[in-house]
C-alpha cells in the first residue's frame, strides 16, 4: 500500500468525479477553497448517494462523518453518518485514510486516488475517491467533501488513462 501524497490528477478522474470537482471549483472562485456555507447539496444532487461531508475537529485531529450518502452505507454495510473515522473498521487501511484526511486538512488542497477494498473483504473492487476541502468561518479547513465510486478492478485495469509524469497520483493499491 502506497502512502498518501496529496495530489490531484484530473485526467485520471471518472466523469462523475470531474462533475463534483467542477462544482467545487465553481464554488471556490478565486479563493483557495470554497466556504462550507456555500456548499449546497442540490448542486450535485445526482451524486449525493456517494457523497460524504466529514467535519474536522481541531482537538486531536478527529474526523466525524456529518453526512454519508445511502450508496456509501450500502457499500460499507453500515451507517457512517455521525461516526468518527477511527470508529469505522478500515483495518490495515486505517492509517492510509487518516493520512488522506490529514493531508487534505493540512494542505487545504484537493486529493484523489484509487484503493482496493481489501478491508471490506472485496479485493476485486476498487474505490475511486475524491476529497475536497471546505473552509470554515476562520478560513481553515472545517469540512472535507468526499465523493467515492466503487468499481470492479477489471474495469479500472482496462480504462485508458493519459500519463503525465509530473503528476503522481495517491493510491493504495
């Protein structure tokens, strides 16, 4: 499993990820990141089942799922809303996910990548993930907007992708 590198490779995004990312860019405007208060779920209504909003707690850098769509509940087999990241059974990938949220929170930059669902005993499934920072009233990251897709590994292997050596992608494959 590779470590989180905090990068964004837009040419490797799936179409629906790009839709969520473009909505985030529109909200951001000229700012470093959009404000949490500007985010409106109706702006990406078709994507809501796979969306999460994760609150960032300053004390001890804890992450709580304020909202997790029904599609995430179906894949995870449990409700994530209201739970802390540390309370979810990510198994050996827990450290990776902590690094993802820490990286997005510290850098205030978007990140995306792909990872196997080994922790859910679904090693033939790939999670295509996107994490986007949202600012609180103080201008710091207060929430991380997440969007996930879950695909059979063979679909990802056969997917053509442009290669840009200058862009490294965060992956835990």
